[in-house]
C-alpha cells in the first residue's frame, strides 16, 4: 500500500505505550505533502485530512539515538545549550534549561553567540556586574535618570544574554527546535564542530543536524514531551558522571 493511500489509519499500537504517548502528544502530525523535504520521505506513514502522518515507530528510533547521545554528553560533564525562537517552545525550553542549570537562548539568536565567544563573555560580564551593583545598592550614587538608563541596559542585556549566564565556554551539544528557523545557530555549530540534536518536522532536511528527531515541532505538547525525554537522558548521564567522581 502506498503512502498516499493509507488515509484511514495512524501509526498507533495499543500494546506500545511509547507510541501511544507520542500519538497523544501530537508528535505524529507532519505537514502537507507539498511542504515535505525529500529527506523525510521514509518517515511518512500516510495521509489524513491532507496532512501527512509520521510513522511513530521510526520516530522512536531516532529519538532513542538522540537520547543515547545526550546521555553520553551528560556523562562527560559538558553542557547542553537549548535553543528555540518559536513561541510555542520558549516556555518549555526556558523551564527545561533552568531545571538542569543549563544555558538557553529563546527568541532571536544573535550572530556570533558561539563563533565570537570572547565578545559574548564581555557582554555577560557587563550584565553580571550591573546586576551585582544594583543588588548591593551601589547605583544609588547615580541620578534618577542615570539609574533608569542603567535599568534599561540591564533589561536589554538580560533579554539577549540572560539565558547564557550559566554557559561555561562552548557547549558539548546544542538542542534545537525546528532547525529551519535556527539557521544561524546551525551554521555556527557546524563551524565549531558542535553536535546538534533537533526536533524537526517533515519540512526540514534531516542532514542539517547530527541527531534529527522527526516530529511535530509546532505544538507545545509535542515539544514538551520530546524535550522532557531529551533532558531526562542528559540528566541520567550527568548522574553517572557524579557517581564516578564520588568514587
């Protein structure tokens, strides 16, 4: 049966709880055939209401590969940088990164964030310095207008770099939602040989990243489920590192 004639069923098996969990989260929803990138063809199960349905059994294979790699990175003590400019993903990315005490970028990615790390360090140092002075009351010597300008500078710096305060040098891996929207991030990662794990829908080229997870990258429930599994694997790896160090 061709992929275009399988219109009445979806890849769900009642005896497979993982497939059901992904299905319930909406991970299986792709795009229309006209938007599909050729590299994702093998991940298409069929069509439903003109929307391509992803084969969740194959999605699980790629998800497990990504999880195994994330665990290995966590076990080395290196960091993961979480990235997304999609509104549907920002809360998930921020909360997940903060729970792991890992760096993140939500909203606009600033060119040179990785390739010009020395400049990034200067901006972060400026932010930390200003926040420290404000908390210690050292800004009281300035006029009301000057303090207002400093507060605005802090706000702007926090918006741009607040999620990167925990970053220690280059990350060991970058986790991205929808690589098509994060082309600059992918470009910088490639230049610096930083592996990329990404949740991407059928409109993406799976060859753009090292560990593609083909799934719905526009629905919060899908993003949340996949990101949670990725984060948990990283956490497991980090736990193994801690145990080794305690011996």
